[in-house]
C-alpha cells in the first residue's frame, strides 16, 4: 500500500515475545535497508526494546528456542505494512501465559497503540483471569485468523485468497461474545474477527541472524503483526474510532471477503468454513487498505451540449471513506468555476456522478475536470474540453401576450404568452400590482409562476400586469370597484 508512506508516524506497534533476541535491532536494520525503508533505531527514537518490567534485563533464551525467529518476523512484518510506525519490542521472561500477559500490559502503559501477540497454546479457563492485562482504552482486542495466497495474474487482485487449514478457528468456551459480533451460531466469542496471510508458502521474507540470514516465514505469527500494523495505519488516518473492536465489522469495505477454504469440520459450519458473510476462519476478511486511500476517479465526459448548457459526467470510487466530488470548469485550464459538491458516500464501488452547466457562452471552448476529496486526499481528473454550439438568438415577441378575464374583484385573470421567434420551450410567469397614487409596481406573491391571478380588494384602483418569462411586453387590466 503506497499510502503507508504518509501514515503511521503517530502510532506505536508493540510486539510481545519471549526471551531475548540480541540481534533484533541489527536484523531490523538489515531488513529495512534491503527494502529502502528509513532507519528505525534506538538512536532515532523509532525502535525500543525492554524486558517485561520495562528495563534492560533481557531474558536469555534457552537452547533450542525459536523465539528469536519469531521476533525477527514480528519486527519485519510491522515494518513492511507501516514503515513510519514506532516499534516497541517487549521481551517476556518466558513463554508462560502470565508473563506474556504482563508484557502486553506493560506495552500499553508505555504508550503502544497496537499490540501484537501470537503464540501456540490451547484455550483454558484461566485465560479469563488474564483478560485484565489485555484490556486497555484505545487498544482493540482483535482475533486474527490465517489465509493462504495463490498467485493469479489474471484476477483483479493478482492473488486468490482462501482460509488456511492450519490457522484454527471456532467458538470460545470461556470468552464472552463482544457486541461487535452478531453471528448466532456461537454464544461466546467467535474466532476470528479478521484474517491475513499465514501460509509459509506465501509468507514474508525476513532477515534473521539466528536463521542464517534471509528466510521466508508464515503462520499466524505473520498474520498478527500484519493486522496490527494495518490497524496502526487506519488509526493514524481515521483517529480513535479505528481503535474500536467493532471497526472491522462496521467497515467491511476495508476488507476483502474470503469465501472459500476451511480449518476443519464443525457445526455450525461457518465456524470452520469460509463462506458468505462473517465466518470463523477469516472473520470479515483480510485488510486491503480502502480506508487509507484517497478516492479513485475516471476521466469525465460531456453530453447534451448546446449553445448555453452541457451535462458533465464522471466516475468516482470513495474507496471506503466518505467522499465528495464536483467538477471544475472554465475557458482555460485555470478553470475558475465549480459545480456544487456532491456526497458520493463511503463505499468501494465505482459510482457515476454528473452535473449540469448553464449560462455558457456560445461558440466557446470550455475546459473541465472531475475532482474528488476524502479524508486522505484530493484527486483531480484529467483535463477535458467541450465546445458549445451557436448561441440562441434572444426571443422576440411577434404576437403580444394577452390577459383575459373580468376586471372585477373576485374574478380570475388568465394570461397567454403570445407568439415569439426563437420561442423557449416553456415560460415562467410573474404578476405585478401597480398603484397610480404611489406610482410604483411590486411583484405579487399571489399567482407567482402561474398563468392565472385572482383579483382582490387590494387591487382596486390599480393595475395588474402579467409577465410571461423575463423578456416579454407587458399586458395590463384595470379592476373595477
């Protein structure tokens, strides 16, 4: 996502791991250098490493531990999605659930806006006792599932994404259901809320000294930091609302829906089979960045062009954020005039928009472009031109308008527009009330834009005029006493 280049600097993504990786910072530097990312170091304040107490007494890893590999994967995955994010590495004393929970709790107190945890273990009743360490205002608790990616050059995404069989999913036996989940097949929490790539076959390139340098890694250990970093980008641009656990459920346009793949066999089937709507393996889907993108648009076109008017059309994709569009127009590429702004909504589909131009000058070339804006930027369409036809001649009255009807209070007057050269298709009407004493005429609200006028006592002694359109000869009557 190229939008990541301008987002994330206000966010701190914490990764929670066990034991110390003494080459964590240097490995991170090698990764970021390889992909042209700016340095993220202790010296420049981007990177920070602490033990689970917030100090520097890093716990040595026992022989055979693979946690250094996990740390390298976490740091590189966050960097890949959110290169501007600050990164906090908290190294727990060991992989015991309690110590990992304490490390997550510390991360929140140190200012982490997102916290990534991924470790293998079964669910147990004691998890409820640890919930307090994972509950912090402004930090969403999101269950992340795993997917597999297969290259598909002919598809719109260039990938086919399915639920990964080894990622796991289901209905919790202990954790209560959050309000954001509305599925009815699981009375407790359904896992997952969202998903991301977790297949080693389509995994991430990672630099890890303990593994001899460059390796490709996957698993939900990849999916978790990918989602945490994506959440950081969204929160950076959307504000605190993106920290709500309900965000993925209320913004489905920001996620690719995954309709196939399975983590096993279960009842109800949606708990382990990806399909229509929310499901256990992939939740609402995998991030695709619509919430981070300025609107997309297509070149505008002009139609129904006359000597004085035209209709402009174009297409806009809000890409997941509330978007407004308008058209700029004028006799040069400086434009100088704009149509009224129109709300295109916040969906992800390509929408057609249009606007009408009037009072144009005949035999004139106009430039125009479509412009769309949302919270992430403004996009300008390509310049286009239209040429108006000959100006229509000013209508000339050949047969005078005629007012008919009795000039007595209570009677109704009627007006016929007469005949015109270059006659308009339709007429507007205005009735005027004139009094000889004051010598003035005022437009009457009674009978405005109507072909008829009911005489009242206010008209006694005066004159009533009818005016078809704004370019006609007046006709008058005198009401009697």
